[in-house]
C-alpha cells in the first residue's frame, strides 16, 4: 500500500468517525427518535424531584405527548384547548416522579363562583399492569389508577372502571406539587415505587408501564369528560441520562455503515486509479 | 315513561309513585316564609348560604337566579335531546352584602344603615316591580322549588349518575358521595334549581324535605315539606300525583287547572300551579273593564296554552259556586283540612 493510498484511507476513516460522532452527539438529547409511544424513565440516586422547579429536572429527557379531545357525551366535549403535554419521569430511591408541563394562558385555581372551573391534570395507569385497560377510564374488569391534580390544590388518587366510575382512594399515596409561570403549568406527582394495596398500580413490576395523560383547561369550562387526553403510552424503566440505548444503537449502526461505505469507496477509487497509472506507463 | 299499573297517571319508568305539589298562586302574599323555612332547615352554612332551594320571585321579573328562564337546559321540542345550558354567575344569584353595622354601632357614624358596596343585584331585587302602567300595573308572586321532574334533564346531564330520581317516590336527590362538582346538572336544569357548593365542591338541591316526608323526625310523624307546612296562607297541596283520591290528582288530571311551569322545557315537572286569576283592568276613573289585567299571552308563556282552558274552568266553577251550586273544584281550592291538603302516607305499606 502506498503512502498516498494510506492517507486517503485514513482521511476516509476520520471523516467517517466525525460523521458517527456528530450523529451520536446530536441525537442524544432528542427523544423523538424513540418508538412513538415510549417515554423513558430515568434512574437516579438520591434525587429529590418532588418540587416542579427542582434543579434535577433540567437534565431529565422530556417526551412531547400529543393530546386531543376525549370522546364524551358531555356537552361541548370537542371544545378543548390543550394540544400537548411534556412528560418526564424519574425513579429515585424508591420514589417515582412524573412531571407534566403544558401551556395554558389562563391560570384557573378557584371554583368560588358556580361558573368557575379549575385547571387540572391526570396521569392514568392500569391498576393491574398485566394488561392494558380501555383508554377511557378503564373497564369494569380492567381498572385504572388515576393520579389527579386540580388547580385548587386538590390531589386525588383514583380508582376507575369505566367512565363515570371515578372513586377516590380514602387515603391517597400520591402527592402533587404545581407551579405556574409564563403561561405554563408544571406539575410533579410523587408516589413510592412500592405498591401499597391491591388496587394500586405496581410501579415496580415490569420494564414497561402503560400510562396515559389528561389535561383540563378550567378557563374553557373543561371538566369531567371534556378534556384533552393522550393515547396509551408506556414508560420504559431503566434508561440513564446519558442517552437511551435504542437510539445509540441505531445511530452507531448507521455511523459504522457510513464509515464502511466511505472507506470502501475511497479504497476502490484509489485502487482503480492505481490500475490506470500502471496501464498508462 | 310508563303508566303506573294502579293508576292512569304517567310516572317515570322504574318509579313506584310520584310526589307532587300544587301551589295556588292566587293565595301567595310574597311573605317569603317558605323561603326562610327552607333556608333555616337546609341552607344556612357551609357554602350553601347563597342558595335558595325555595325562592319566591315577582313575575313579571328577572327571577332567581337572574334571567333563569333564558339560561338553557331542558329538552328539545320532541323531548329526545338535551339542550345545552349555562351556569349562572355568582352575581346572577346575588352575593351577600356587607353592611355598615360596625360604623353605626361602634364608631358613632350617623349615616343610614346600608350595604357598603356592590348592592346591585340580589334575590328578589325586583320585588313587586312587575309590569304595566297605572292604573293597570300588575304582578304576582311565583314560589319555586325543584320540580322533581318526571323527565329530568339534570339526571340525564350527570356523567356519573350522581343525581338520581329515587324509586319509591320520584324525589330527585344529588348523592353527595358520588358528586364530583362537574355542574352539568346545574346547567342542564332549565329551572336552575341545582346549586353548586364551592366549599364542599358538590352540587346540592331541594330534597322535598324527604326526612319529614318519611317521618324521620323526633316524633316519628310524617310532615309535608317545610315550605308547605310553614306557609301562612297555606297555598300548597302536597301528595302523590298517582293518588287518585287526593286533591292533586283531581286538580292536575281531572280539572286540569293546575299546570306545570314552562312545559316547553319538556322535563315534565311535578310541581303544578293554579294560575293567577287577577281582577280585570280599570279605567282612569276606576271603573272595571272586561280586559285581562295580566296579559294572557304572558301567562301562556309561563304555563303554556293550557292556561286558557284552566282559567276558563276556574271562571265557570266560580260562577257555579256564586249561584249556590256545589263546586268540587272550588272546595278543593279552598280546603283547609290538613289531612287532605297533605296526603303523604297513602302508599305506605
């Protein structure tokens, strides 16, 4: 192999490495490359993230979840206003944190007047994680747990088996803290990972955990079935802040392929040129 | 809806018997004793202060809550679909006013006792205002409670079945355990007789004094709702619509002189009214003329076209009584025997 040939191959390898490196570097914070309904649960140690403004949240990957009007028989059910919610989730020291953020230009925290409704948000899990319940508040044989936060400070842990069957637990195991700033609500739900009763979702049982979200804009008269809801998503437990493995693997394969193609091409071009030189002399 | 097996009366499906009330508007003096009887029993505290499960409003007038007749709810004309409604604002119900008691009592102020500010509307704000021009101005009082309807749009409106019509007597109750304060019943009731309690965050309403009706008091006796029993002119009859021996059945079903309010809402109320029978108009000189003082069209708007027939029947029977003939209808409308006026134990087993 001549010096020139070696140099060309080295150049190709460097270019390939740069492409590979930059794609991995660019892709890491972007969660969109995951399967559409996957939301990573970051594992941390010693992190108190119960506050919506806790410092630690800035480095937790966020998923953008689309919302649309829930099918419902209540009047004006299609008239909802919130179209997306950002979701982050962390497991740390036996606590499970879910953080929701959404834009709502009106802050409605009082129902003092008969015509006033509060902003609210909810996270829904299967009560029994072995199967996925019907999305609309579960079913009679397949119930759901709902973590409900209301703008007036209400936090409820709910069991439901179909629309209209919402029943709050007498002593909720979920806490919720909320903050409103610059037209954005941030709510953090906290529950211990350990399940404390038969009707509570076991947050520790599987790698993936079905989850769905709902948001109500009180200022728009939204309550009950008049709400913005997501489809079923799933939490994937066991992903660190350094970047999800699925995505890293994907881009690594792509990078290697690029390097190989560049290398083989350069080598082929070099060889072909070498052959011409020999023939012409 | 089904016809009760034992009577010819339509009661709601699955309901054994239907409580009912007849109010004779010709007897109402607007004293609000019924209002206070109800309030002191049920709505004195804990977020219910602003509520008047029983109110008496002057008609024509805005009513309580203000403009309730135009607030939507009820059913479409064929009774098949609910109409959307609006939830009245706190202002429409009327806020409680703060008075300058402390200035006058303790600070020596000699200004008159009066609300400090914000006294711009309240229940009965337009009392006795009515309509028309002297000497033919007119008004009458309209006492209102929940109508415990046969086709209740409030019940249909609730996505949780928290508000329900109970089987034994058709009284409509808001289950305080099940209610989550969504207020679809508040907007769905065209009479605006369900109220939201901002303290308990649940909706509440007239319970037809069911503990009294059931004889749950200390003496174990059955009593009519407090609004009826406490009424000084005793203008209310209480019983069951399907009690064919009772005065309510006769007034509603036989003589057809007791009419539901706003039948066009299609909720089929079980509170009925004997329409007001006002004297005719006067000339400037004070002579009576044969012209309705209360425009008949206004009464039709309130009670439907059946009001014409009802008033004709009353007029006919009055003439009979004047001429010395017996008139069961006039007897019924004058009856003072409480045993007949309040017939509540008739279906007790």
